[in-house]
C-alpha cells in the first residue's frame, strides 16, 4: 500500500501534456522514422557491389558515365543509375527432347565470363542442292561492356543470327561430301568471318564448333550403302594385295631354293670330281709304285715287260669277274694271234 501511494504521488507531481504537445511529439517521431528510412534508401542507392567476373554500366541522367569493375563502389543516389539490359536468347539444352525455349534476361550486370550459344539445328543447302541440318555451338566472351550495351540492342540474339547466316553462306559453297570431311575447315571459316563483326560489339568469338550434321533419310541410306560397298572394295583390294604379296614371297622362296640347290649340286660335283681326281692320282701313284717294285723284284726286266705283266693281271681279273657268280653267259677264249689274222683278212676284204 505504501508503494502504491508513493507512485500515485509521483504521477500527480508530473506535468500534464496538452494536445499540442502530443501532436508535436507524434510529428517528431514520424519525421525521425522517415529520416531513417530515407537514409537507408540513400545508402542502398549509393553503394554498388560488383562481384568478380562482372561489370556494371553506370549512367548519369541517362548518359554513359563509367563502367564499374569488380569491387565496392559509391555513387550518387538518384543521379547515377545502372543501365538495365534486356537480352533474349534461345536455350536448346534446357528444353529436352530437342525442343527450344526463348529465355529473357533483365539485369544491370554484364557477365564477363565465356558464354555458350546452342541455337539448335539449322536447315542449310549444300552446293549440290542437298538439304541438311547442322548443329553448331558458339563460344564468346564480352570484352567491352560499354560496346556490348550501346552498340547492339540484343547481343546474344545478334551473335546467334550472325552465326546462322554465316553458316549458310559457308555450307552453300561446299558439297555434301566436303561438309562431312571438312568440319575443321567449316569451323575455321565461321570463326574467321564472324569474329570481325562481333568485335564491333565488344565481343570476342572464342570458338565455333559444328556439333552434328544430319542429312535426309534417303541420302543417309545411300551414303550407308556407299560406305558398305567401299568397305567391301577395300577388303577385296586388301585380299588381292595379300595374295600378290604371298605369291611374290613364294616365288622368291622357290628362286632361293633353286639357287641353293644349284649351288649344292655345283659344290657336290666339284667335290666328286676332286675326289675322283684324287682317286685317280692315288691309283696312278700305286701303279707307278707297283712298276717300281716289279722292276726291283725282277732285275734286268724292262719297263714294258712290267707293264705287260700288270695288263695281264688286269685281264685275268676281268675274266674272273665275267664268269663269277654262276652267270649263264658263255665265254669263248680265242688266242690273240687268231684275232690278228682275222683282222688282217677283214682289212684285205675291204681293200678289194
């Protein structure tokens, strides 16, 4: 009770506020809150944070002022404002099942990283009037944010259309076979033609790649048939080359074999002749030795007598061989004088 009485006495002693004071207090509070909100808005509008690999184009009263690089920047609120870009591009990869979506991007920041544009299959006609579909990819990077914003209205769309028209012009000067065998040439031609035009927009075309080439179904069937026939022809040629090489190797082997046989035969004959010659030399030496021994055994005997003795021994040996082994042949021995008489008679008959 005592505490309650003390509080009531203190309240009674406080001066009372009239209606004007209450209104002034409320107005002060409103002004203070508005000031705080205004200060926060100024801070929000005056501080710009640009992240890495990004840039921001800053305008003052609608005209270009500067390009903000990555970092923290302070600008004049409601005087300096970032330029909004409204870009549109075709996104094929996100569509799935080959369908394409048109993406729209509204931002005040320019991404300086490398971008990829996949604008789907394009209908082109080759030099030999064959309609085909080509998938292509374009890799580009923004190097000058100011040119990318002010020199072109829609940068991704412009790069896509420029690449498509250039692709049609390049393929129109090539045949169907050249388009399949010269992808690197097509990529180089596209890059060489598109890059100078893109540099006017502050963009560097890094790479252009032909991802897929799809011919019509009938042309595809004909090409598959040609490939099959070409493979069969190559197989036949390879088989014929193998048989030819095999025949050459076999003929070389036969020739080498003939040469070796001839060399062997020649060597054999030479050795045989050498052996026969040596045998004859040995026989002759033996006969000479035998004559010498006969002369020594029969003193006073001439060389002709010793020779006749050897001839007679050979005659008896030959006669023994003729009647050896129970042969049925008949042998008639005729004195040598009879043969001489018959020879003389036959000579006189021829003379008459």
